[in-house]
């Protein structure tokens, strides 16, 4: 069994959406072991900074919040597909050759994983591809962009996925991950009423070795 951490480290100066300074995390030490005998800290964090899960409430009024999402859907078989030569929009034509099936959880490895800074031209999931995935009935999608869509008025890609009950993981780090089948574990914090949460996302590679 091999474990891969696909989580972006939360730290000052990390890449954040649109380089918006307000999205930078602030870790403040309220006590230090050297002087206070104990170390304590608080963290101020935009819930869409770094590797995170969006809940339907993010885009749908009255949608479920992050404490209500199905944990079973976030400890599941998944498939990493490589789209590293793609620029711009993921379309249905991009996805059709991969023969995705109902119930799949699919992670898109794109050029985004190789960028150390926020790239305005990041690869994103277009509305047509989101509709294709929703109609197919995939369980979840994950992207190595800090958002699954880019500048689409009304956020149609998020909405169509949420309306189909599909999980949306954003900000994955897939640079070192080979395409293939894994087990995904990406559990959100139980923040009552929130629309998103950071996750610690890992992939488990389970290889059967025959003698
Ligand atoms: Zn988000």
C-alpha cells in the first residue's frame, strides 16, 4: 500500500484564487512554549483557500452545508486522468475517450498542478463537460485548479454538479501522481452551516502482488 498526499500546504504566501490577499491564511500564535509554557494558535482561513471541498450551499440557496455531506462519498475508489497537454476548457470531447462511468469519482490532472503561482489562465471544467458528468452520474470530481470553473457568469459548472449530488473537490496537488486507479480519502471538517471546508486529501494505491 502506498500513500500520496495531494494536499496543498497551508502557509503564508501560498497561491490563492485571483491572488486575493484576503484569501491568505493567517496563523497567529497566542502563546509560545518558550515564554508561556505552552504553544497555542488561531487560524484565520478562507474556506476556499488551498485543498478544499465545496458543499452545495456554496452555489445553491438552501443547499446542504459541509457538515451534511456524505463521508462515504469521500472515502472511495477514484480515477486520476491526465489532461496535462490541455489548455483552457475541459469539454465533453476531452472526457469521452476516458469512458467514465456512473458512480466514478474522477480527478483531473492538468497543467495547473505544475504552476507554483496562481495562473489566471488555469484549466477549468466548462458547463458542457459539467453537464456531461452530471448526466453520467459521477459521484465526484476533483480539480488541481483553485476553482473548478473560471469566470463563468452564474457559476453553471458548480450548479449543475451540485444539483446532481456530485462532490466538488478543488485545489488538489497532482503533480507527482500517475494517472490510474486509487482510493481517495478527503474528509471535510464538521463546520455546522458552512459552505466549504479544508480537507486533507490523500490517495491510496493498493497493488495486488501475485506470487
Ligand atoms: Zn471552493
